[in-house]
C-alpha cells in the first residue's frame, strides 16, 4: 500500500474513525485502525470497529499502490496531529507502516489484517435529514438519558419514525426530553421504532456538520448514519422504553415565562452554595421569580428575576444541574415553565417572546425535589 495525502485530511479522518476504538480492547486488533487504499477509485478508507460501534471515513488520495494495513489507532491519531501541515506519504510493506512528512518519519508495526473482524454492512436507508437538524435534536434529548449501565434501556434514545415525523425521546427517570421534527423519509408510510445508545448517537451526530445524513434501520439490530464520505453503525439496545407520552399533562394550572439566559445565569449563581443533595428553590409570584439556595448553615444565596405568571403562585425545588440541562437545551429566548402542582413535574418549553405560545416541538419534563419544611 502506498498513497500521498495532505496532513489535515488524514488527521481528520483518523481522529473521526478513532472514536469507535474501545478504551479497553478485548483483543489487540480492536485497538487498531484499518487503512485500505484503492488504486482504481483513488480513495483511501480509514475504519475503526469494536463489535458494537463502527466508523469509517473515505477520502480521495494519490494512491500509487493498493493494500490494507492495521495500525495502532491512538498512536496514529497522535502522530498525524503532530506532523506539519504538508503532504504525508504513507507506505505499508513487510509488516510495517511508515509515514513521511517533510523531514519527519515514523514507522509503526502493522497488525495481522486477517485477525480483524469483518466490517458491518450499513442497514437499508429509511430516510434522510440535515446533519445540523439531527445534531441539535439529538443533543436536546441525550442530555436527559441515563448514565447507569445497570439500566441499559435508560441509556438510550428512543427513535420513532412515522412517515415524515421523527421523534426522539430520552429519560433517566428524573427528567424526560422529547423532540419532534420533520424529515425526508424514503417511503411516506415508513414506521420504525429503535432504541439507540445515547452517547454513541450524540458523539456521531455532532460530527456531520451541515451534510445530509442518511439513517439506516433494518433487521440487523443496527442503526446506520452515513454521509457522502462517512459511515457509522451502532448496535441497538434491547428492552422496552418507558411509556412516556401520558406523562405530559393535558393542561397546566400555572404557567411562568422567564428570560432563558437570565434564568440560566441566576441558577448558576445561586447553585454555587449548594452541595450535591441541595436543591434550588424557585418561588413564582405575580411578576417575579425568587431563587434561593443554601448549604446547611454554611452559605446561602438569593436572587430575583422578572417573570410573567398566569395562575396561582407557587414554590418548587429542583436539582440545579437537571434544571440547567433543560434550560440549556431550549434554544429559545424565553423559557416557559408549566406546572400542575408543586409536587408534580414541570414541563419546560421555549418561546420566541413572552407573548408567543410555547414551541411544542421540544419539551423537557423535570421532577421536583421535596423541599424541607
């Protein structure tokens, strides 16, 4: 194998594919990246795979000789990042892979190609969506996913496709995030439900930029995301996602509207005096919301913000980190908080102004914390 490519192109491809490498590989070859050069097409493919996550990047290159090689992925990523911004000559022969860039030369051991597992096939495409829209939607819901691997179902994002409607949902039992958006299905009557690992989905979705992303789902137990030059698959999770749709109340007794950015900064400030178990107390009155927090008798904080209230005033407490996650995901100038009772979950949504209705495309349901006294 022999090819020449610009440093930035190779470094970007290696870094992207290396995301699929396991932190603790069960066999040595899983710590390697697979490089394949094709003379006929003039392309090079860089792939990483750990049996659950697969990532591959292809790019045009000046290919002088075809071939396949396996090299340490982390080391290759470190080397390509450190080389000067010039063309790199990559040559694989006699069990070694050499990289030459200007006066720099690195030689790496090549692992046995025959020991590498067969790469997965991308599932059949069911539709496409703009990469920026997918990344935004995934980020909004993944923030509510669980982190406890002992409850794997809660570490996933539920993807529901119904014709032109795409719905993403995630929960860790203390909060629930749901995002609805339109997309371009391959068939107008397509109907699919899948549970995708949230961390892998979020890490992959944010890297596609503005390119259109094709989503593949089928009988293989995989979800595929692909663009013109990047492909990835992730093994789907097993299990039944909680029935969440009935958790959102049909009406609210109290609705408060607060400037989102101001509320975020106020929560951050008062939360400085809290410990991991202390909530932030919010008291909503006619024209303001009062935020309070304390850590025993050691420290306390109070701050008030203007707000618009419809309904009776109330006092409620929240985990400040969970509250900030929801506010940060709104992507709207005004936060709309809808309450049924101080002991019941609040629904957060965004609005363009205090006079406009809340946007129902994204909702964040947050359980309150019991307040002392």
